[in-house]
């Protein structure tokens, strides 16, 4: 059983009792530091056997449940588009019927036997084939079919890009959590050093015995922060494993990220142009507009003539006027004359859809440009926060150095020293947060312009979709 980590104030007398013999505060601090450091090193060793980032990203867009669901959705969309594919697809169907009727009618013939005109029992089997030979809307149907296939591919790429973006953000969360563990470990080391400093000042007669309780509480707080940080690493790793498609308990690699280089104004212009040509939202509007324009032509073609070939084979109950075998081949020309204004109404609806998609395309272009501009300004804001946090870190370190010297000399209280240490810790956390914000802004900037990892490019490449496509 570990010794007590604090020498508290006696509630009865209000005095600080002396330290227990054989259990100095330095020993307590050293024991806690050893246990916490051992736990952290064990956790880091378990994480080191995990999957690196590139492999995790590849797994996420190829084998994860989300990626598989996206592929199945694309397959379903392609299957739906096949219904509208303008190819030769004859329809063949059979009809079979049988029944009774009456009264029976016979027609006297040249022979002694009579010929039946209306038999009492009948049977009939028809085999009918129909194939459309010509329709004025076939070229527009081809355009619409290609557009539907393209929309399926664009939606698939959009889903994969969303998956990879989620993985990058989760990897960044894991990085932040692991850095938090390292900072919490340093906090435990600093708390242990503070315990030693309190022991030394009390032993020299400069410090106050009540500072032991404060130092012990500070060490306990640092230990609690470290435990919470380690829990954060575990949860961040589970979230990343879930996105990748691995068991939640799988190990995670020790993350290593570096700050990206700064970009100039010309990079912003290039990014805006790329977003207006490559973002899935814009491509969906472009291709959807092509499909809608084809829909206008298809709607108008309903009033045009069409040519249909028809073949028929029949086996039936013979009569005096009908042979038991029947075959025919015909060419039919369908010319709509009045269709209750269906063509006009459908065409008007299709034109309205084209107008709607034209406005949606302009809105999509302005929306993706706004996303790029927002990510760009986040980068600039994060850069400024990094500079500010570095300046604050230097100032807090200087303040801490002065406070430690003053405390040793007996010219500063433990509260002032703890305040300086807290300020140093907060400035370090602020610096880490600013760096994480910068990397997150660069991730958003990359995806805002339609960029995606190589694994996404291979699975769902960007094709050349123009507004006249």
C-alpha cells in the first residue's frame, strides 16, 4: 500500500502536523512518478506496433464498412441507370389461355362431317416479341445514361473523400491526445520537482510546512491529468480503428506530424480554381445539368413517331375458320396525335429542372470558393496563434524562473510559484493547440479544393466533366 501523498492540516487543532517518520514527501513523489512513467512507457510500447497512417488511410477507403457501403451504393446506382440505357432490348412474353364457351356451332361442309365454328372448349398459347427500331429521343437517352453513370462515380468519390477526411482528422485527434500524454508526463515530472523544492526550502527553514500539502495536491492533480490523457489516447485510437475498419482494441502507431509550409497568395487563387473544377458538389451539378438538358429533349421527343417491330407465334384450338398454327411479323409506326398535353407539360417541367440546376451550379461554385477561403483564413489565424503562443511561452518561462528563485530565497509564496507553473503549462498547451489547429486548417484547405489521397484517386479518379459535357 502506498503511503499518503499529503500531510494535511489537523481539523481539531488547525496546525500542520510534522511529516511522518520514514515517509518523506520526496519518497511519495518519486514513487508516484515511477508508477506513472512506467504506465506511460507500457502504453507507448503497445502503440508502437500499430499501423502507420498511409496504411490506415488505404484500409479506410478500401476495406472499411463505410467504403464497402459506398461501393454497394455505387453498384445500386449503376444498376438503376441500366434501366434507361438505350440499347436493343426486345421484350418477349407468352400468353396462355383456356376456357369453355357455348353453344357449340357447326358449319356444314362438303364432306359428310361437319366443321366446328365455335367449339365448346378452347385453348391458346401466344409467343410475342416486340423491339423498338427507332425513337427520336435515343441520342438524348444516351447522354442521360452517361450522366447517370457519372453521377454514381462522383457520389462514390465524394463518399471516399469524406472517409479519408474523417481518418485524417481522427489521426490528428490521436496525435493531439498522444502529445497531451507527453505533456501530462512532463507535468508529473514538474510536480515531482516541485515536491523536492518544497522539501528543500522547508529543510532550510525558508519554506512553510503547509506547502507540503499544496505540493502533494499538485502532484495528485498532475497524476490525474496524466490518467485522463491516457484515456483520451485510448478513445482516440478506438475512434481511428473504427473508421479504418479494425477491431477497436487494435494498437495505434505513435503519430508523427510536422507543421506544413506556408503558402502564398497565388496558391489561394489556384486552390479556388481547382475547387470550382474538381469538388464533387460542382461536378454533381455539372453532370446533373447535362442529364436535365437531355431530359428536355426526351420529353419533347414523346410527340415524335416511333417504329416498332412485332412478331407472334400462336398455337390454338382449330376451327373451320382458324388454323391451329399462326405466325406473323409486322412493322408498326406509332404517331402520337393527341396525348392530353403530356408532352408539353413534361417539357415544361424538364426546362424548369434545367433552370434550377443552373442556379444550383452557380451556388455550388460560390459555396466551394467560400470553403477554400474559410480554410485559408483558418491557416492564417492558426499561424498567428502559433507566434503568439511562442511569445507567451518565452514570457511564462522567464516568469517561472524568477518565481522559483524568489521562492527559494523566501521572497515568494508557494501560491505565486504555482501560478507561474500553471501559466507555463497553459502556454505550452496553447502552443500545441495552435499547431493542431494549423494542421487541421491545412487538411480542410486540401479537401476544400477537391484534393484527395492517392488511394481515393485510384479508386475513383476525377474525369473531365465540362458544362457542355
